[in-house]
């Protein structure tokens, strides 16, 4: 897809390696004096010592990777900016609703909150398993695939994508193994400066290449922010499923919330989340859609090849090494962050509960990190036949996101709901959305857009939990006003 990228010279490869090494050195210098006790809080929450700057940097770079830069620009329409614009609202909800709840309950994983709210272990185990399923089968291999594809094309190599994916995976795993969340967050922040800076430069150079005119010669449907019924984001879905997608991703997703839970105080965490929200609304939308529109004007409809072809056209040769470092950093930050979160979920929610006490979380984290990294590399080939990376990811996310969110909704807005009832609601949601995705929608039986169907999945999952709670467990749920949600 990205075959038109120019092959990098030896000097440009050296620039890429040196910049990547520089970020690693800077990260080591920052964290080398940190004390370690091997506790879960030390490994997975950086000892509760992340300042707002590193909370913001880690949240931003955990989300931003080549699946955004490649996938969103690959749609070649401004409409996709809504994912990032609506993310601003999701971060506000995280800062002012969920962060205080997580800190009040002293959570390391979001699933701990569910166990406390329901008073039962089963819902925590199920949700943790679903998060691990999504991370291992979706987030980790997708990040490696998109990054490996870019690196292969940039270096003009005949080496397979797995070669580059493997290099990126090993570097990413090293951060998690040797530095835990502290190293991941610091590396995210330092890399973020370069990633966002160069991405903004690419936007400027792209606009300059078309004399700052992205309107002439581009179809209206590529420029409108009001999506039609057949578009990736029909306009009405902004008021249906979109807000719930954002609440799930930013407020109940372990990969993101773990960063917000690693600050010393609620206020420090909120400052970091708000800083990430400002970056989300001001910087991210332009870098994930404008290059795609310019690529359409220059090359036509080229799909996921848009970003790479544009880079080949507008970026000065001497910057291609820095660009390669940017791609590597984006992949490394996302992969290492998701890997660290996955290890946290396994260590705390499974190993400690079903295997035994963990005396040194560093050793266990190293072993699990290696295993998950190998699995993620092996799954990379599954993504090579995807027509659109970002649309595939968003649709697959629905299989887990709304059922998981239903457990939070029922647990936080209702009292006296038993854990088995919540489990029933989640299972209902997974089965329902799975039927829609793989059977009903392809067969034309249900033609509802998948974002709309996410609302159906969420609402019916909550109802299923409440019905099971009353009919099978004999409990009468009591609605709680949001301001009364306590431990």
C-alpha cells in the first residue's frame, strides 16, 4: 500500500536509529534514580508519582499511533476528524467524573472498581478477560502491522513486515520490562514532542504543496463534516453511539485510565487529562485528516496509501530519517503502553487471584511481556488483508466496548445489582453485537449503522443485567443519582 515511499539512505537510517536511541537515553536519565519495591503500584502506576505533564503525554501517545495517521488519513475525508473532536468530550468525562471515582476507590485496574461496586469477583474477572482479549488480538498486533508496513515501505526493503514489526515489538517490550509504566509514560512524553511536531510540519508542507487550497477539485463529500447515511460517520451518530464510544475508550479502558490513575493526587491527574484534552482538540484533528485530503487532490482515491504517498511527495529527503523515527516512536509508545496495561490486568486480576501472591511484580511482568509480545508478532499477518485499518478497528471494538461499558453503567447508576447479573448483561452484549457484525448486517437483515447499533447493544445489555438481577437472583435494583455514587 505504501510502495511509493522513497527508500531511505544510510544516513537517513542512521538519523532514525540515533533519534530513537536519544529518546531511550533521555528516558533512562529521567527514571534511573527512581526507587523500586516490586509492588503492583510501583510497576503499573509508577509509584503514583507521575506529574500532570507525563500523564498528558502518556495518554496522548498511547492513543496516537500509525493506525490513526495511516487509517484516518486513508479515508481521505474531513469527516473522520469527529473521532478526535469527540474525544475531547470523552477526556472531560474522564477528568471530572471517573478520575475522582478511581482515586476514591484506590484502583490499579478499572476492573477493581467493578468488583467493589458489585461486591462480587466474577464481573471483574470477565471484564479483565475481555480487555486482555481485545489488547492481544486487536490493539497490539494492529499497532505492529501498521508500523511495520510503514517502516518496510520507507526503507524500501524486501524484508517482510514481520521483520520490522519484530524490531518495534522488542524495543517496546524493553520499556515495559525494564521501566514499567514510569518508563513508558516518560518515553511517551518525550516522543510526543517529536511525533506531534513533525506531524504538524507535514500538514503545513502538504497545504503548501497545493497552495493552501484543499477545496478545488475535491468532491464535497470529502470536505463535509456532516456525514450522510452511507458515510463512515453519519451525522446523527454523533448524538447516539459516538458519545458512548468515547466514554468507554477514555474513561473505562484500562489502556488509557491507567495513566490517569498514576498521579499523586486527583487534581494532578485532572490537570494531565485536561492537557491531553487540549492537545486532542487543537492538534490531533488536523494531522489525521488534512494530509489525506491533500493526498486525494494530488493522487485520487488511494486509501491507506494516502499518507505514505504524500510523505514521499512533500517531505525533504533529509527529513525522512526523522519521519522514520516518528513512525517508530508512535508504534513503540502505543505498543508499550498497551502491553504494560495488559500485564497489569493479568498480574492483578488473574495471577494474584488464581495462581498465588506475587512477591516481585517486575519478574512476573517481564515473563508475561515476552509472551504477549511473541503472540502479537505472530498475529500481525491477520491484518494484512484489511481494506481500512481504522474502520476495521472501530467496528471490532464494538464487540467489546459496549458490553464492557454496560457493566460500568449498571454498577455506577444502580445499587443492589449482583455480579452474576452484570456478567449476564455483558455476555448478552457480546453475543448480540457479534451476531450483528458477522451475520445480521452482512446478510442485510439489519441495516443499522454499527455506531447506532452500539447504542442498542449498550441499552439492551444494561436491561438484560437488571432483568436477570430481578428474575433470577431476586434482587430489586435501586437507581442512584450520579452525584450520590460512592464506594
